[in-house]
């Protein structure tokens, strides 16, 4: 939703509950070239439901990742999701962007369920529509982020010596990733579904522009926690078994059964979101799901989604149209981590001053 411009590059720093991803690209005449890309996994309980519980360890993880990848750029783009951010599509009388800038705080008060002084507000004008009375209205995407959460994330980044110059939403970082990597067809409706450790982001695009967004508090941790509880395993062993590793003394079929149950739970949440989208958008039909996030690596999930929702499912490839030097990067490694790098790549193409 925030469109990149030709200016100083930033590092996309995706701080998730289970890992931190860093991506850096430079602009070329034909698009973008990958400069840096890496992941540093986090121990459980460092970040819980988007809240940083162990700031010191998160700082060290970021510092280690930056050192490992030999990243020199200091300006970074970070993002928020879940309860930390509210996104609303609203209709207002037509006005200029400057006029909206002046009045957006007062307009936002009726749509934001927080004290307006506790949030930072931004907006993007989507275009104009006609009301049932024939009046021209302006469609505006309103975004409010909690100030305390912004401060929490910006502080750990600053502690490393980095400058958090851009703050985005995971949902819009995904949209940017899609925009630079996939052909946008007229009238096509695509669902971007990003399943992280604790939050699932859904952004439904029509003509490449967001039509519906939702963050749901469910993710890859649900697999791990359910396996841990049902099979009486340690959290680490449950997490490894979720990823297909053989754990001595544990029946793989029992693990598979638990994973299947959680697949159904996640599928139900996605299906409900799609049903709600259809009721609010003249029954538009979603043509494809682009799946990203750590849980996209659950082998049985894409097939389960396709079978139960009846929509084609494709794993996201954030490097699809990105120039990659084969002498610098291991292509197999990039293919392996691609679904996890979707938000980071979307952040990496942000530029200071974008809206």
C-alpha cells in the first residue's frame, strides 16, 4: 500500500515472535537487486503475542543478524501487526490530501477503539466512489498504531545502533512484496495469507490494491503448543516435530493427526474471513491464495487449504522478480526461506517519505 520511490535504501527488518528477518535490496533500472538476506531464530518467550518480553536478548539477536550478514546500512523499516495496529477503510467527503492531513485525527476518533492520543495515525487515499445518493466520496485507508508498541520496537532497534526510519504494517509489506514480484491482472482478486508464529495476516487484493484486511491471533505456535500438550513433549521437541524432524519415541502419525487438526482450525479462520469479504464486496471471487510465513512450511497445509476452501494455493516467492547474484547467494537457501522473507522483502523496498 505504501509505494516505493527512488531514494536512499533501507533494510527491511521483520521482527517476528519466532525469528528476525533482514532483507536489503537496491533499485536497478529494471527493478531490484538483492544485497543482503538472513534469518536469526529466537528462543520461545522472547516475544509473546507481539510483546517483547526479553528486550536484551532481542537486541543481541538483531545485532548478531546484522553482523552475520555484514549489513552496513543503518536505516531500517520495521512493521507491526495484530492488536498493535488498526486498519479501517472509510469514506469521507472529497477533500485535498492537505485538508485530510489537517482533519484526519478528528475523523479517526469515531473509527479507532483507542484513546486517539495513544496512537499514531496515517492514511492513504484510495480513490473516489459514488454513494447511493449519487454523491462523490473519497475512499481512505486509515491506519492507527499504538504509540507504546511503536516505542517498544523502535527502542530495541535503536539499541543496536540502527535508525527506525519507516514503520509499516505487515499487511502492506506483503502487498508491496506482491506488487514487485507478480503480474497484476485487471479484475483479479488475490488473497495474501501470511501465517507467522502468533499472528495470521490476510490481505485481499483486487487489481493489486487492498480490498480487505484482517489480522487473526493464531499462527505456527498453535501447532507447537498443541503437539506439546497432546503428546506430552517439551516445547522444543514439539517445534522440531512440527517441522517434520524425527523425535525418538514419538509416533509420527500422532504428530500428523495433531497437525491436521490445527490445519483445520487455521483453514476455518481463513474461510470465515473470505466469507466476510464476499458479503462486503459484491460477491467477488478469490482466484488464488499466496501463502507465506513460517507456517507455509507446514507440508500438509497448502493442500489442506486447497481441498477445503476450493481455491488454488501457491507459496509466496518474494525473490521471483528480484535480481540475484548466484555467486553471492545460495539459491537453494533462498528457496527454502522464501515464504519467511515475504514481509522483510516488502519492507526492504520501502523508502523514507513513502506513503
